[in-house]
């Protein structure tokens, strides 16, 4: 089996330990030669990088581990790029959430104005990353799960239309599948999903087990009768428990399909706004929780010189998914994953150039998506509205257009009012002066 060279962009992230651990546990189906962690924040990178060296020394000593802030080192001679950058860090995420809330609009990092702001920041760095990778490793696969993935995926597709080795993916469908599998006490690896929508804006229509039985009706009944909690509920912050609980509400109102949790922001924006604290958002929760815990644990591991008793991994579904996706490509396994691809008729009554999120077989030549066909009016209307927002956001970036930015926010279901949209946009422009193009 070929041994792969990997670079993990955003190596100083709190999600990195989970991905590294997944790499060591999947060596039988995804062999490694070198793992490079790359981040522009040297301080964060050093802490996670030193943990990585100890982890691999103990669990996979044959793998070379490097951490760097030099992109020439990071992107040279790599087979796979795992990309999880966060332009602006937590300081900007806090503004993404709190500025909209201060103006009476939903504040969330990937949905609504927060996702809009984060998207406009992310595009520039993502484009630069793709160009750097192609200069130094022309044939590398770029596996992108940088948020907001819907806007990033669409921008990359517009800017690099001939690219066939960029794959945009998200772990929330996997997280949901794991939680579903627990509800019905079934092996998640034996469940086959049918899914359609946009990223953070989709539905499971069917979930088949290995006998061909659709377990979706059973899952709906269980959730409607007893609620819904994530499979790793004991590790989750309260905001995530509240998020999963909203699935019962969505199924009560719209029982056709099992919804992605993020749909709550678009279906119930007034309720989500009424239950949000403008002074304490998800950013504060992460800083006080996962951020402190992960870095404290990594420092403890480095100080003790061993990772054997480590409790640093958070959400193993995230790391497992990334490595399993890479393994399916590297070894042409053609396993099924929910991924983002250009529509091109997959959903027959949606725009051809939209970046839909659907189930696909994934092999050496990339994703082979499964056709969805025609979708009903309610779902088509929701998706077309959201896609128009995403497309206008990307066009606002590419054309440096204030007008299109205003159109985008006015259309977004979490805003829905042009006067609100203008106030939010002007505040976000001021906050993002160092990151956005100048909108004229």
C-alpha cells in the first residue's frame, strides 16, 4: 500500500488532535509517510505540534511528523491537503456572532450574517491556498472542510472551474448518522444515507440498513416520541444539546424528511434570536470549554512525554471522517459519503451551478454522486432562496460589490429585511476591514 504525505492546514486547531488520532488508528487502510501541520499562528501550532510528535512516536514511529509556519515546507510534495483554516480566529468569530445579535438578527458562525462575514474572509485565504498547493504539489487532493463550507465550495468552483481534485465536505451528516445509529442500536457503517440539499441546509430522505430496509420512518417516530440527543451527548456543550433538541420541532412541523440541525436557524429565526444571549455566544462557550481543555491537555501530554492516557480527542467522528474520505480516494474504495459537488442535474429542478450536498461514491477519480431527481416545492423554494444568498455572496466578493452584498443579506431568511440588512452589512464592513475586499 502506498504511503501518503499529508499536510493539515490549520494545524493549531482544537480539532487537530482528533484528526491525528484518527490517522494513527487508520494506518491499515491509509498508510502514512509524512504528516505536516501548518498554521500561521506559531504559538498554537507549537502546542499541537509537540503533542503530534509524542502521539506518533508512541503509536506510529515510522511516520515523520513536522510542524511549520512556512507554506513552502507545508505544501511541497504532498498527496493530500486537509484544510480547516479559520481566517480571523476566534476574535472575528465573536464579531460574526455578536454584531448581528446586537442588531436584532441571528448570530451564528456559518448561518446568516455571521456565515456571510466568515465566508467573505475565508475566500481570499482559500484561493491563495489552492494556488500555493498547485504550484508545489500539482496532483494533490485538497479535502476542504473550512467553514462556511457552502460559500467556500461555491467560490472555489467559480474561481477554479476546471479543478477536479478539490473536495468540499462537512462532518455534520456523519455526526447525525452516528446519532441515528445509536437510536436504533445499529452499526453506523452499515447504514446507507440518501441526502439532498446545500451544506448546513439539507435533509435525509432515507437511511437504509444492510438488508435494504429504510430506517428513516422508525427514526422519526423515536425522535418525535422521545427527542433527539447527539451520540456523544456527555461531551457536548449545552448549545449543541439545544441544537439537537430542535430536530423534534422541525420533524413535528415538517415530517417528510430528517433535517440537518442547522436548518433551525432558517426555519425559526425569531425563536433562535429570542433564545440567544448577545453577551455570551458559542464563541465564549468554546473558548471557556474546548479551547482551554484541548490546549491544557496537550501541554500536559508534552510535559509528561506520553499521550497514552490522553483525553484530548473531541468528536472522533470528525477525524475519522477526514481520514476515511482520504482512504477511499487513495485506495479507490468507492465508499459512500455525503459531499458537496456541482449540481449538474443531480437535483433535476435546482440550478445546474449550485453546489449541492448529496451522497456519492468516492474513489480515485473523485465523487460519483447519486442522482436525487425532482424535489418538492417547499424544499425547492427553501434551497433556491439559500442558494441565491450564497451565489450573491460569492459575486459580492469577486466583483467587490456592495449592492450584491446587500442583496445577499436581504434574501437570507435569518434577516429578511433590507433596512436590517444594510445596518448589519455596514457594521460587518467596519469589523472586517482588514479581511474583506473593499465593497463599492
